[in-house]
């Protein structure tokens, strides 16, 4: 596939939007659960790195540069791990009204899930296991954001997060189609840009609000 330079450059837009949204979520997560801040920071960084890697590969190819496959293949390994860490951090902030200790699934369990998916991808020589894990982690993040937004009195953030999830589920079938035309890729990237813009709006609303504080977190 030959990528027009304009198409490759546009691919950086949703990457920046996603990275910005993930970074904005660090503050409300840190306020609700200070011990989860470092996990949230690591997750946001990995999500941004995954998108940046794929966009950089596409731009390099568009400029007739070398086909650096590690840049291309790094997308789902980094996205899966990044969204798993964000999911773990978001799970540390329970909806308002919860009482008592809040026990989280152990972080090693999330790491084990990523390791199993990565091993499956290597064995099958396919990114499918990691892609499925990414979608699962995104779903956890989305559901938790909706619950937290509603408990924080942010219905607009909850709606925007729902649109982000819907857009994410739509992108999967589009990206999975073989022999994609340039026109189809423009549709896909436009959808991705709108989807990540919805996440930015949700994160912006939540970063200005107060997520429920944690009485005690057991990691």
C-alpha cells in the first residue's frame, strides 16, 4: 500500500488527541487515588507511544523511506499494555457512594494477561490476540469512565465516552478489511479523529471535576 503524505500526516492527529486525553485523565485519577497516579502516567505514555510508532511508520513509507516493520508492529503491544494500565488506574476510583476498602485486581494479573496475549500473537504470527486484549482494556476504561462521570455529575462526559467506545468498535471492522483503498483509509482516519476527539472532551470535563475520593485502596 502506498500512503499519500497528507494521509500519513493526518494519522498523527488522532494520536495526539488520544495522548492528550490520556494525559488529562492522570489528574482526576491522581486526586481520587494518589497511589494510582504512576500507573496512569505509565499507561498514558504507552498509549501515546503506540500510536506515535504506527504513525511514524506510515509517514516514513509515504516519504519513500525504509519499511521499518518494528514501528508498524509496535502498535498493539503498546496500546494493549497502555490501556491495561489505564484500566487498572481507573478501577482504583470507585463511583461515589461506595464504602469500605476498595480492593483492586492485582497489577500482576494485568501483566499476565498482556504476556499471554503477546505470546499468542508470537505463536500465531498475528496481532489478533493483542488487538482483542486492547479492545477489552478499552472497554473496561470506557465503562469505568462512564460510571465515574455519572457519579461526578458529568453526563456530558459520560455521553462522550459512550461515543468514544462506539467509534472504537466501528474502527475494528474498518481496519480489518484487506486491500484497503486510500479512500477507505481516509474514512477510517476521519472516524478515528472524531472518536478520539470525543475522548478528549470527556477527559477535559472530568479533569475539571472531582472524581470520588478513595478511603483506602488495597493494591
